[in-house]
C-alpha cells in the first residue's frame, strides 16, 4: 500500500507542477478535442483487495478471511468517441495482473488456511467521461461506467477444490468503475493521469463441491474492491 500512496503523491505533484507551469503559455493541440474519434493507450498500477461478508454469524461465529494484496500492473488501449464538447464515450480494453494471499483464520493448519489468488484479467471498461472546459493546457474530468473482467487464472474448470488445496474463482465478473483525472496538453500529445476505484458487482468466489466446505460455505459475498492509477497517452 505504501507504493500506491507514493504513486498517488507523485501524481499529485505532477498535476500541481503542470497547473503552475502552464499559466499564460501557448495553447497546445488547440483542435485536439474536436475530433469525433480518437485513439490512445494507457499504462498503470492497481492495488486490488477483496470485500468479504459472511452468512449468519450464529451459524459461522468464527469465520474470518484476511487478505494480503500486492501491487499489480495494467496496460491497454483506448477508443474515445466525442458525444458533446464536454462528454466522451470511452472503451478501454486491456490486461491487468495482480495477486493476493488469503488467510482463512478460522481454520487450523497452514496447509488448510493459506491460499493464493493470482489473476491475469482481460479488463474491458465502457466509460462516460465528463470534462470541464479547457483551461489553457489543462482539463479536469470525472469518469464512470461499467466493466467486464475475464480471469484467465480463475482455476474455474479445475475439478479439485480447496479440499485438494485448489482455490477457485469465477471466470467472468462485472464491476463498476469511478474516477477523476486531468488532461495535460503538450506539443505532440495529450497526457492524462487518473485515479480510479473499481467495485465488483457479483460474487467472485466459486463454491467448493462439498456443500459444507469450511472455506466457501460461510461466505456470503466475495468481491473485488480496488484502486487503479492510470497514465493515458493520446
């Protein structure tokens, strides 16, 4: 989490520096936003955790799962359609990797209580971006929409489950995504850093085949909650 905080601080310094340095400067790419369709790419970091809720505590009084997420990476493409001078429709397909270690604290042995949840995702957000009017070479915006994730490493089709040490997740997941960002116009390109929050809508955990599994039976909801930092180039 410290690395993500440092990245966000660095992002804030970039925004502050550019906001100061671009006062009274020549306006670059003055007609850039008038194009109906634009393309670009992005790089980024993600820090994804899980939100977990449990079924009736009187039935599972000791159930508790602790997660230890690690920093992941994002890379992808952007298709940007101009709907209005301040509104754009964006498709942002890309790949996302991250990993987490889960500790089932209500289980006794290390063999039973520790599982790895590694993921390589096809992440496809469809977003609406609302931008302010341009201020010299700066343009703030907010963005929101829905996303589809396909987890290549879900282990979904594995016939073994937690009883054999195999942790399984759903292949397909749906999320909503919200964020804020800033466009910076330079001589040759537009650079847009942003911070996004992503929130799963469906339960991502695949239940074990045994009905009373102590790993999956107590779990009511198991879904991603994460933060992305994106650096977009157009």
